[in-house]
C-alpha cells in the first residue's frame, strides 16, 4: 500500500512537471502547423482546380 502510494505521487509529480515545462517553453507549439497560403498545389486539397483559374487569368 505504501509503495503504490509513493508510485502514484511520483507519477503525479512527473506529470505536473511535464505539463508546467511544456507550457513554459511551448514545446508542443513548434510541431503545430500554421495557416497555409493557398497556392496551386494546396488548392487541390480544397477541391479547387488550378488549371481553370490559370485559364481565366490568360483570357
């Protein structure tokens, strides 16, 4: 019982330490994607056909 209580407290302390350090140094934000500008390659992800836009620009 004493050993499981000590393990629980240790796990809780490590969890709190990880969360505090993560927020302080913003470790996770470096892996987040920012907003992308829409170019001819990413337009296809949105369902837009870039060849039709290019045809309108030439006219």
